């Protein structure tokens, strides 16, 4: 019944539709300059809703704003299997059909937001309201319904797309390598890299908000993944978002809902400048630490910002990743820099031991560098020597196969003629092939 889905007050609409569907993708279609009485137009939409969006397993609600001569239609898929296609195009075709058949005339705009577990219901509504209004104005002043924002659509979709760079640990007791977890990234679908997604964002968008939405999407994509998982976030976005303890609680609830134990999760604070206007980084990190969620510091070097972060956060740092410049100089290239690197690595080991934290070396490009690091008791790596980025599905299905690779087998495989360290390379799976003697 239309009466069950139609609201006339924003507060009621937010409480009875937005709040109930928080945690699902939401689409808000804004209709203005409507030639029919608003209730008649809402009735028309109600009759055509399922053919309009080409989906039946959806929830929807109407908000009639008499004083603005506006009708808002909000849609949400009921489950992950329901994909709502290009709404902009679908409503544009409906608009043309209504005009062609003399039913009515209207202008429209579409706002969309991903699952938004962390934002308050009022915040979600305001975002949908504002973006739908902007999209309506864009449609009116530029063209009808061909305006389409890939980034927003990607984040609004329910498909869980992500890539992971496996983290590999060496066990000196058994002389073997095993995958212990990994770092999640955008990719595996519409976008190959984070920078491609950011490049698609309109100039007037809040990057902090999009970084939070990306974090939510990656956390959802991690459901069922084994090992310790890392998620990148800039310190500024982290402070600006999570100084509100309620959002920390919501994020903890999201993690619990997908069965991810907090102790298996690390926020990796990337090397970017930040200001502590609303709270200090340490204060915000403590809100997560109380739930057992730790932190990793990116690109750790003597002059890096991560150096101070590690000193400030103390035992909350569970891992830090070496700046590749700290181990790329060889003894026969620059003796002073080589000796400086030895001293720095020894310092890193002391800091890690004080915190019982792990050290990870990224971008290890050759076997000599790997052996050098292992000689100095650096035993964890994210490197294409072992494996490039893989989809979360491949990681989940191959995790058991990426264990206990003997060092001798690894060395033989990466030194054989024709070997390349590229994104398609996975030394663990190559070792499982019949031509290798590793079982």
C-alpha cells in the first residue's frame, strides 16, 4: 500500500526509513517541477517502481515535501545479491516516456551513498538530500540523464570488490615462508587503483568522507578472510572521523557483524601530514585500542612522520613498515649510507622488541636484498618476489596453499631463467605445480 511507504515529515522519514536501512546502499531520487499533484505523482511512481529500477527485492519509501513541490523516493536493496542498475538512465527513460505519453513532466536528480554503517541517520539523509539536489541542477543545466559518476556508483554498489597484497613471514626454525595476512586495496572491479577512483571524484567532494566510505567497503570485502588484515587510512581522516566515539562503536559493530576479530585488524596510518584540531591522534587511537584494534605505521624512516607516530603511540603500534630507502643501499655502492642503514635497522629492531611489534619490509626487489634483511632478523615482507596483489576471492581460496614454502624451493623458483616479479606472479602456487618437487 502506498500509504505504508509515504511520509510527509523529514524526521519521521529519517527515523522510519533511513535509520531502518542504515548499513545498506541507499539511493535517493529527487523529483521537482512536477506537473501532477504530488500525491498523484507518488502514486504513479508506486505503480511503476519495480519496472522503473528493474528489481523487485528492494525496500522503498517516499517523502512528500509540499512546500518545495518535491517528492523524494529512497531505495535500498534488501540483500547483497540485488544489484540496482544505472538509476540515472532508468529514471531518464521514465522521464522521456512520461513526456511522450502526456502523463506528466518533471526534473530529477539522484543521490547515492554506500552502506554507511558509521554515519548517523541524519548525516546520511543530509548527504543524500544535498547530492540529489546538486545532481538535479547538473542534469537541468547540462544534459538530461547521461550525467553519471562512476566513483559514487562503485561505492554505492553492493558487490564486494577488493585486492590484497599478501604479507609473507619467514620462520627461521623451519626455514619456510608462509602468508600471514595482507593489506587491502581498492581494485578487482571498476577500478585498478585507489588513485583512479580519486581521480573520478568531483572537485567539490569531501575526500575525508570518501576515504571513510572506501574503508567501509574494504572492511566488508574482508568478510571470511584469514590472517591479520591491514587497512590504510590517512591520520587526518582518522582524527576528523573517529574523534566521535559513537563512530568508533559503530565501526566495532561492523567488524563484529562480519566475524572479524579485532586483534586480527590493523589500521595502517599512511605517511601524510595532519593537524590535531579536534583531538590528538593518540586520543583517537586509544578509542580503538580499548577494543583490541592496533595500528601499523607506514614508510618508517628516521626523518619520517611515522617515526614520531611510533614514539607517541607506544604499544598501540603492532607493526611498522620500513621505508624502502632504508635498505636499498649496498655495501659496494655507498659505504657510509650502508653503515647508516645497518644502524637504522638495529634501531628499528630495538623499537619493535620494546613493543613486541612486527617489522615489514615492502618493495624488496631482489634476492640479495631479501637475504640482507633476513641476516638482520627482518622476517616479514610484502613483495612481488613472493606474490603480487590478488583478489580477495583468490586470497581466501589459496590461503592454505600459501604456507610452509621451503627457502630452497623459493630461491630456485625466483632465480630460474625467465622469472619475473610481476603482479601475476605467485611463488607459492608455482611451487605447487607438478614440475616443482614441492608438495
